[in-house]
């Protein structure tokens, strides 16, 4: 009987360590995919890849640059509330005279 309990313990320990190794591999894969996700998001927002140029300098749309700077200054303090975000959105729309699209 003690042999059966010992064998079951070894099997349980092997299963535990196998699951830990599998989860670690999964997390490493997720971390490796993050830079690609960030690059894709930057391209969606209109950033283009240019060598020896800061990414901010490659923004061609002045309205996009103004809204980005406004949002950056807005978030310098504490995180803004939903109402504050909505007010910033409306102010940027009215000052830049752009539609919500």
C-alpha cells in the first residue's frame, strides 16, 4: 500500500511540474507577442516607421498631434474619469472643428 501512495505522489508531482512548465512557456509566448501588438496599434493610429526619426515627428496629421498632446497632458495627473474624457473629446472636436468620425 505505501508503494501505491508513493507512486501516486510521484505522478502528481510530475503532473504539477509539467503544468507549471507549460504555463511558463505560454507566458513567454505571450510576452514575445507584445511588441508586435504594440507596433500594429501604432500603425493603426497613423504612425509610420522611419529610421533615425522620432515616432512623434512622423505624424502627418496636425489634428492627430494636437489631440495626442492634449490627451497626454490630461493624463499627467491622476487617471481621468469618463466624464472628463468626454469633455476633452467634445472640446477637441469644437476647437479643431472636426466631426466625431
